[in-house]
């Protein structure tokens, strides 16, 4: 009897549908021979849906998604500056609402420089680290406000909220990840010398948990210094744990140094499984290249690998990662790299999965 | 009759005294033939002073410094983890107190890739931009707090405060800088899709002032995307205006791509001159290499050039910049680069200044 996993699929806007089509192709191919079936329910959400109906995410949408075992998301967001979207913050109303409502407190973002992939760094070295970004607190909570808007006396505040509960659980998860990796190293990134209240909570939490994980080496970097090391010596990193905003910034930079946002995958994880976890490429909807088969689906496909890992399907995950690696090597050797359509990348990875072994 | 400028000199901790000694050497050499005299008053402040007296910055210190026309600062901060400094936040108590008390609302941080200087980027292109970082608001205001500290119910908040007054004046300054540069381009960096209250104020302020500066081309980047461009295409930037925290992060990254923090200079400017402006290298006190003549004084020397510019001594500033450029080229050509002492770099730049023309 085959295990059934209910998967909510949100292709979204822009290049989202194109990359998700390839991700689903790969998911189907890699699970064909496994005793598991992903039952997919498509959800039409994003800027297009908002323009049609005026809804970003209704309570019914949310309840329906929450009844699944996982979510696969492409990208959401309309054309920047579209006046019809001026008052719709799709990112906050959809993406962040899902992360917060589904309690995705671990935002897992691995960074690997795949063989053959060019880095903008002259000497990147061995890049293989994972950022564990807190996903439900920090400056992302939306606890701010404006008074006297539009006057010379306007004040706009943003509140970063950090709780012992929220910091402890993500730091504990990060220690667990670090303990399971060969180098067993955890770097806390924050700005403790300026954000003294939040910084103190993060630092004390790391110090306290370090005692429970004596095998893990712990260090600390200010976020500004961390950006320096990401370009001057990225191989110093193994596992980074950091808050929601710093994680947002560091993971885009990490993607940039390891071959670009087209390869950066992520998982928004609710480790206890009380809510479905959500897997998505780090890139956005890129409306300028949408519908042209120009998008690289690799990040979406690697997000499928993270999802497979999440469900304990480690073999299938490893096969996807191996096929992606092989495809990336083939790309560098190709005479005309960059000339492949979105679908042809997916097809090539499926072919590698099918013909292997 | 010679113009007299009262200069408060704060060598500070770690490598601060070493780099300031060279900066003062260069200042003296370049002004020797000018109708200007810098009257220097040394201030003993920083971790060393705190350990001796328990004071970080007394009201008397602050009043004495404020009575000067400018401040030249090396670096402050003791050995990380020194238990005697556990409850002294020298950065907040000294550096940030000076920036806030002296109303340094423009934190000016130019980034130039000097000829011959190696970048960690394989193809950096023409890097020549300036970050204008707001210096008196944002998450740096210290308006946060902790409740139930040390318990499982601890909550630690940080408030980012943004005012129309504070944003308008720094954005206006940035437009002025952009208007005076050949490319006349201004990029606002923020995170308007998440920090919607502060982001909206920044974006509306830029939009409003754009009408007053029609010659300036304006664009916008989210802070995460900005880090990608800083490593993939830094030559796209001309002038960046951003908040205190994003500016902190972006300028360290900018320093990294343009040859390292050893070359990054800055000015903390009070444009109206109601308070003395303060000039300092972006780097920290680096206690691990202090006292060994290993620090590169170039960033401190370039900060002197920004100071000279600030006082309208544009000729002298240009001469310092030219001497630094020549020294950097000579360094690359030297058989054993990196083997020069702190003082020998200062001496070489003084020699270039003296023998020129
Ligand atoms: C779209 C945006 C709200 C989002 C974030 O800031 O988290 C994105 O940048 C990301 O990193 O997933
Ligand atoms: C030392 C620290 C408080 C300071 C800052 O965060 O502003 C430093 O990083 C800088 O950039 O000047």
C-alpha cells in the first residue's frame, strides 16, 4: 500500500507556473518507483487571483491549504508599480500570512556551490552551508504603525518582536542540524552591539543550548561582518542561525555567491508537523521574463528535494540532487549554456533521473 | 592669517591609536602648505578608559568634544568576551552616543575600487558609488526593551523609529550628492514589502523629492536584492540612500567587494554644522592585531580626505586621495605586498604628498 501525501500546489504569478510545472514533473518522475504518492491540489493564488476577485487569501483558502500535508509554492507578486496592486501587498498578505499562519518557524535555506557553476567570486572555495532563518518573529511581525501620515510630523515605527519561546525553538533546531553535519559548527548572526535587547536574548539562548550540544562549535558574527565573510571566505560557514530579517538578507547574498537566485531553494518548516511545511524557490515572480520559458526551474526542483527529505524520502531527495548536479555540470559543458528553455531543464533532469543506475 | 579648525582626536582602542597616528601624520603633511591649521585635542575614550575609570562618555567629555569643529576617531571596543566589559556597551555608549548627540544624520560611506586593488569578485567592473546611511533613527534608536528576562516567557522588542523630519533631511542630502555626480542616479534601498510603515515613509519621501531633482534618475531595491547586485553588478550603483541598519550592512559588504574594510572611510556628517562632524574608518578596533603595526591605516587616511572635503579644502582632499591611489598601485607592484607596517604606509603616503608636483 502506497503512502499518500496531500500536496497543495500554488504556482502563483510570473514565472511561478513555469517553474512549478517542471518541479512537479521531477516530483512525479522521482516518486514513480517509490511507495509514495503526492496527491496534488492546485490553488490559484497571487496577484492574478487578486486582480480577478479582490481576494489575496481568504480564511477558506487558508483552511483548505492547512488541510494538506505540504505546500509547493512557485512565486507570488505582480508587476512592480502596477497601480491596480498599489493597495495589495501580496507578499505580506499571501506569502508571509502562510508562513505565520502555518507556524513556519524554521526557514531552511541551504547554499551549495555546485560543481561547474560559476560564482561571481574569484576564489569561492568550498561553499556548503545552510542558513536557518527564524520565520515567525522579528521585524516581520507587522507590529508597527504610522501616525500623522503625510504630514511633516509623520512617525513610522516598526517593532521587532523576539520571544524566548520563538528563539529557543529555532536555535534548538539549528543546533540539531549542526550536530548532524560533518563540521558541526553553528554561527549565530545578529547585531548584539546595537540591538541589545533582541541580541541579548539570541545570544543567551545560544549560550544556554550550547551546553546541550557539546559536540557543536559555536561562534558569533555581527550581521555586517557576516556579509564580509560571505564574500571573502564563505567556506568558513557551516550552519548559520539568525533572525527573520537578517536571514532574508544573508540568504539572497548567499544565493548570489553560489551561482545566483536561480539555484536557491528553501523550505518553510513546521518541524512538529502540526501544520504543512511549505517549499519554495527563494527567487520572486520575475514578471519581466514570465511566460517566455526563460526561467531556470532548478531552484523549484531543489525545493522538491528539500520536501522529499522533509518526508523522510531521503533516497528520492538524493536522486533529485544528483540529477540536478549532473544537469548543472552538463550545462557548463554545453556549447550554448543559458539557451535552454525552462521545460528543457526539467526534461533533462527527468531524463537523468529515469536513465540513472 | 591662517584658518584654525579645532579637531577632537579620539584614537580609541586596539588598532585605533596606530591608524590615527598615520592619519594625523598625513593631515599635517597635506595642510603644511595650506592656510589652515588643525588644532588637535586628544581624548582618551574607549574600552581602556572605561577599564581605568568606569566611564564611557561623561557629560563633560561630550560637551568638550562638541566644542570642537570636527572629530577624528580611530576605533573603539575592547577584546570581545572580556568579562570586565560584559556590562559596558562601548559601541552604544560611545560611538552611537556621539553620532546621536552630535546629530550625524548623514553617514557618508564612499566605495571605490582603487586601481590595482584586488577584489574578491572575479569581474567587479567599475565600482564607484557612495552609500548615504541615515545616522540618527531606525532600529539604532535604542527604543526597545525586555520583559520577563531570563524566563521562558521573555519578550525582547526593538523599535525602528522613522520620522518624516529625519527621512526627509537625509534623502534631500542624498539627492544633492547624486545631482553633483556625473551619473546622477539615486537608489533607495529598503524593505518596503515587509516593513510597510517605515518603507512607505521612505518611498513617499523619495517620490516627493524626486520632483525637486528632475535631473536625478531614481530607482528602488529591496535590501536583499541590493546585496545580490553588490556582488553581481556593483557598477549599477551611483548613490544609495538607506536607513541606519541597512546602511550598516550594505557598507560592510561594499567594503568587502572593493578591497576590504582596511580601505573603507566614512564621515558622520551634521551638514548644517551645528555640531562637529566625525570622521572614522569603517573598521573596528581589531584587538587581535593591535600594537603590532599590522593594521592598514589607509581607511583612516581616507577619512581625513573626507574631512578635508567637508571643510571645503577640496585641493588637499584630492591630494590625499591621489597619494593613497599611488600608494595602492605601488603596493600591488611591490614584491612583498602586505608586509608593510602601519607606519610605513603612512610614511609612504606622506612622501608621495611631499614629493609630488
Ligand atoms: C517576498 C518577501 C516577503 C520574502 C521575504 O522577505 O521573506 C522574500 O524576500 C524571501 O526571502 O522569501
Ligand atoms: C560598531 C557599530 C555600532 C557600528 C554600527 O553598527 O554603526 C559599526 O558597525 C559601523 O558600521 O560603524
